[in-house]
């Protein structure tokens, strides 16, 4: 076996005449090694699949009336809307599922403020939610951009300090942001 391809040998090495199988035990050993290699490859494939499946989850919504949360920033570098930092909301909603578009995509009923966003989402961007009619979450949905990010605007500068770090003066500014407590 040569990297999964048959070995190419020049024809001139083959003698013309009656062929005699030399070493049938060598052929059996080679076949046994091929079987062992195939088993090891299968084991490695299943092991890698089990490692990959640890961070994946099967998520399927049963009926179109289910409610889900929508992930705000699916990619790195896209600013999350709302409070900045660790406490910023990563999901908005809840939104009702209208129908299933493909195997792993769903169409959501988005509010008019999100009409500029396409309403079909992959299941990895959705989080399940058990609907309760008294549960109301309000976000400033009219300020969300097409890439599902939020632009913060400063209201006032609260404090300013200049610090010297490695022979450079760096200004530290404390800002009061709009829509923050």
C-alpha cells in the first residue's frame, strides 16, 4: 500500500511466460496488514468524531409555534448590542418560529424593527425557549444594524486621567454611555 494508491512498476521487470505465485504466505500477511490498517483508520475516525461531537448539540424544534432566542453576534469582531463587556446580552428575543426551511434552518417571525435582517437562521444561532406570556424582554431593536450589532453613543465624559506607561502618556477616559444604568 503506497498512500492509498497502487504501486506502478515498469513492465520490463515482468518476465514473459508462465506465472508462478511465490510466497502465498506473504500475500496472506499483506492482506492481514491491510485489514489491520483499515480497522485502525476506522477507530481513529470514530475517535475524532466523538471529540468533535462533544461541543455539538442536536437541536430540533418540534412545532412551528415554538419560541427561540436569536444570537446577536455570531462572528468575532462584531460588536454586541446593549451593555458592553461580559454582561452584554448574547441573545435577543424570544421570537416565534414560522416554519422549517431546511434540515438545519428555520424562519422566524421578526418584529418590524428587524425588517432589514433576513429572517432565516441556522440552528446554531438559535437557543430554545419555553414560552410564557408574562415574560417580556425589551431591547432597543430599532438600533440594531444589518449585521446584528449595536452602535453605542457616548453621553458625557465623567473622568479623565493621564498615566505614564513606558515613557508614553496614555489618556484614560471614563465615559457615560447611552442606554446604560
